[in-house]
C-alpha cells in the first residue's frame, strides 16, 4: 500500500479522499492555489504544497506543477478526484513516467472514453445498445443528409464534450445548419476540437448510471445503480441509489448489469468508472457515456453498500485483486435507500452563481446524515471555482424514509452569508413526480418556470 | 448616463461592446466568468457605449461598474 498520496484536487472531494487516507494510515498531501491557501482541503491534509495562481490553468490543471509537488513531497501515488486532471490521459502517463502511481484507469481507457463518439462505437461493439445516431463525426457537406437519417428532433454533441457544452437540440430541419455552426464554434472554444456527432433526442428520459469497478486482471463488479435525473443546465443536483424509475424493472436491471459487466471486463478496465445510460419512456435503455473516474455522487452508492469506494480505488491501484477487497460480494450487498443533494453557492431562483463568504454552515447532527463539505463556517467560496460547497447525503431503510429524512435535513440546515440553492432543493422535494419516484431530466424545467 | 454594474464577482471573459457602439436593451455587453459559468451582462436600456471601465481578464467584484451607457 502507498505511504503518501498527493491529492490533485480541491474542495469537498480532496477533503473526502484525505479522510480515507487517514483511516488507512496513509499520509495525504494537498495542493492549493493562492485562493485556497486557507481552504478546508488544505487544513484536512497532513501536508500541502502551493502550486500557483487562482485560475485552474495556472494551478490545479498544470500537470508539471502538480507532479513537481508530488515528487518534492515524496508521494508514491496521486489521487485525481473528479474534474480537473482526473480524465486527462497525458497526466496519467506523466505520473507513470515519474514513477508515481496514478490512482485511476489506464491512460488508454481514459482517452478512449474521452472521445464520446469512439466510446459509443466501442460500447456498441461490446454489446451495449447505444442511442441511434450518426455512425461517426459529421462533415459539413453531408451533415444534413445524416441528420435526415437520424431523424428529428436530434442532438448535436461535441466529440470531446461534457457538461452540456457544445450541445444543441434541433427540433426542425430548417434550424439544423445554424445550430451546427454554433455547436462547432462553442465546442472548439471549450474543448479545442470542433468535431461533432448526431444523436436522436430521447423524449423525457431518465438518467440512470451504474457504478463499476475493474481490477485490470479481468474482474469486473457492478455496485448497483443511481438515478441522476434532477439536473439543471445538464448538471446533476440530486442523485439517489437505487434508481427509483418504475420502468427500470428487475428484468431490465439484470440484463443491463450483465451487458455492462461484460463490457467492463471485455475492456479489461481498471479502477472506478461510471457507465451512464438514458432510459426512455418505453423502457428502452441506451449507453450514454462512461466516466473514467470517481463520480461526484459516489456517496449514495457507499451508503447503500457500506463500502468505501476511495479505499477500493487505492487498493486496486496498489495491485490488489477485486475479489479480495474489503466488502466484496457477488452480488454486492445493497440495502436501503440513499439520496444526495448538492449544495451550491447559487441564487435559488435564477440558479446563477453567488460567490462570497460563508458566515454559517450548519446541518443537523444525525446518524443517518453525511455531509461531505469543501468549506466550513468562516470560509470563502471563490468565483474561480465550481459553486459546489457541500453534498448532503441521507440514508433510510427505504425511499419514503430517506425522503422524510432529507426534508428534516434540509429544513434544519443553516447557511448564511451568501445565496445557496437549499430553497430550490426544497421545491424539488415538494414536486409530485419526485415524491412519486417517477421523474425525468425535464423535472426542474417546470420548477423554474413556476 | 447609466452605469452597468457587475452582478457578481468574477473575471471578464470577453468584452463585446466597444466605445461608440449603439446598443439596444438586452444586447450583450460583456461576458463575465464566475464559478465556471459564462454569464452575459446585458444593456439595461437603449443607448451608446460611452465608457468601458474594464479589460479582458480583469477581476471584478459585485457592483463594480463595467460599462457606462449614454442616452
């Protein structure tokens, strides 16, 4: 096992990785930008290195600065968290070249899944159903003909995209060429490539995802599913495990798990990953993309399995086989229900960012409540970074109990000093489709209009 | 004269307006980047861009004057 792990991230996830390291007797080493000198993730680590200015390009995603810090601090492994460098194949390779273990998948798998169009083709060849769409990236001269084949309404998506950027919905053929131009220019600006592909737009789909693990030795495990259909700006706000979607039947679940398990084993995938799918109203499920890292919403899976996924990541990176990990079971032990809400520093009406300082951040102290926070009372929420302040996760014996506890948790939380989205989360909690456990990705559209 | 202020702390991502431009209510003057989001700052009324107080890459605080419009 590793002696000292550098955590190449900030905020709640860096603090969370530190906690597991401490429990396992591993020293954690933080990195920080000027803006984060006094941040919680630095206070929670055993050591820390300043790596640059506040903008992420000058600090957290500066490969050389992060790796120099790891070498100078004598770290033998790097945990990338999520976002930032976590899906950057060059970074994983650079770690390898400097004799430091990258805690994550092989660079080749990160690159394969990073190209969304290639990922689709790969998963289709491995037996997963994919959303009908263009076979490859589209060129300007035959794009309209391909669009006719795919059928309207459709989505234009960036090959190297994510987070809803470079994505355009096209309802009618006469909107296509203008949307294509706009999608290409925003993709080029955000991802450095204007490659796009087309996908049929599913009507009111549910976002369902599977937590997977592979050990690079041919073993694969599926640690259950999550539903993440509560989104704003194509980003998740509330996630739960197991997925409550009523048309995700036991039979469909079993078929999906088998397909994903054999695909992950077929890739000889190593470490944690998430296979994201869309489930349409007719009960058909399609592969959407694979995230080659730990997911923001991994705590709901931890709550229903009792596992520590960061511990699994560390042990697999250290060469331990999947079947010998603590808590491993086939099928994995899943009981109860967990729901996570993301607490963002943003206006609860407009959902626009609201950076500032936190005078008070308090949540009820309950055994069924988990708070993964990146900030505490007295801290600053900087405009340089994502508005995620904390994740509040509740556990219940079943979904109704989890819902009731979530209401108690949100009603009893106090955040003062800046605007936050708890009032918005409470509106979601009051929405009938959410209470019924039958809501799709359009749920928040209705809540914002009203 | 009307001052167009920054709605929140952030970085000036893109300056769209130039001094002398005639703008209509709702036209985008500046794109502000805050918390990984691009937020357009729009003209609150019709007018002409009289003064620009910021440059691309500048850090601004909530309430800082970005652009001044004349009637």
